[in-house]
């Protein structure tokens, strides 16, 4: 009887220890909602961070929601439907200039090139921008980075939008490919994998890279409301750490390895096609390795905005940008 009691006691102790250890290993993750401007291979490092468990390693349970446009992403952020917004920093300039007290602050830059490609109706291995004269391009929402960068590139090639070439801004970003395939416009700007999917279907052909033509631009950044950053610095730091890990992973791995990590997020895309798209973006030096949005970069972007749609005033760099989280992520 005593032996039985002894065994029972040992089993009870073992059970308590097991529960305690399990509790330590299953620490509850902080839930985080991130509104992304669109779902694209262009943003490979953030999906890699999810697949490879970098967010979980930092104690985060991250959900991405595709809002299909920077204006909608900013709306989701300001209305607390999302904790973090991922979009062009032009949106934070607009919000600050509207006099919002709890404005959006950019804390990490992911891309440093435009990610769109100019798609025409016919294959053209000898494309020249002069061929756009008199043509119509479906260019995205007025005031959005795709539209403004496109116009920046057109001007670089001596074409004045509205005079030499028509840039349509009346079509929602999410339906541009569909509208183009139904016959509207001569050209359209599209992100991957949509641009290549049109090529595979024989209904559109990539003729130029807007990213290559435009050069360096702080194209997409992570931002959060000023109040959220002030109240949740540990969460912002953890998120930035994970994104930086994803950036480094992409930097150090082959297009084929990256494609495998991306495939769960792009189930309709062939693995070989994904690898080609990743290689294309890698060659363009698409991703910002240090995540830091510089003052020079922000000013360059505001120059582009000013030429495209006019900018009454410039948002102060020190108000809408903080680099302390990116700097800490790099120096861990």
C-alpha cells in the first residue's frame, strides 16, 4: 500500500512538472494584424518571415489582410482594423498634412524600387518608351505610388502624361488586370505574380520594368499610429526584428529556396515561376537591406509626388519617420 502511494506521488509530481514545462514552452503569442497594400512576390521577405517562423520566434502571431490599395490600408490603420499598415509612405504624408493628431509613423522600409512592370498586348523584345506616344496606360489610383512612379518614368523618357500619353487613374488597383484583359487601355502596370500570369495566359506581355527605370525610391514601408508605437514599443520592435530576419534570409538564399518558402502564400503560382519572379526582383535590388527610411529618400519621394499631383506642404521627416526599431534590429 505504501509502495502504491509512493508511485502515485511520483506520478503526480511528474504530471505537475510536465504541465509547468508545457506552460513555459507554449507562451501565448501577441496577435498582430497587418494590412498590406497588395499581395505580391514583391514583398517576399515578409512572407518568408511568416513561413520560417521568425514572427513566432519573436512572440508574435501575425495575420496579413490584403486591403488592395494604400488608401484602404491607411483607412484600416487609422480605424484600428489593423495594428500595422504596409504601404507607400506617401500615404503617411497625406495623413500628416491633413492635420491628424494621431498620424501614421513609418518605422521600417521594405522595398527600394517600384515593383510593377509595364504590360502590353503584344510581345515586344525591342520595346522603347517612345512607342507609348499616343497610347493609353492603365496606371492605378491618382496619388498612389504606382501611378506617380509611372509618370516619373514617362517624364524621364520625354513623355508628358496627359499630353503625349494618357495615364488612366479611374480604375481600382485590384481590378486593373481584369479591365486590361477585357480590352481597355493599350498598356497596364502590374505587380508579380499577376504580370507573369497574364503572360502565361497569352493576354499580356511584360515590355519594361518600372522599378529598373525609376531607380531608388522608398516604395513600401511599415507604419503604425503614433499612439500605437508609443504604447507598444516592444511589439513594434519584435515585428521589426522578424522582418529584418526575413530580409537577411532572402538575401542569403537562392531564388529556388525562397520560392519554396513563398509557395504557401501563392498556392496558384508554379514553383518554377515563383523562382523566376524572385530572381527578377533580386536582380533589381528590390529590397532595403537595413530597413531604414532616410531623409534623402523621403524627400525624393515627395519630389515625385509634387511633380505628379502637386504637394502643398512637405511632412517633416522627424515627425513621420522613426528608425530606432530598425537600428536596434540590425545591432542585436
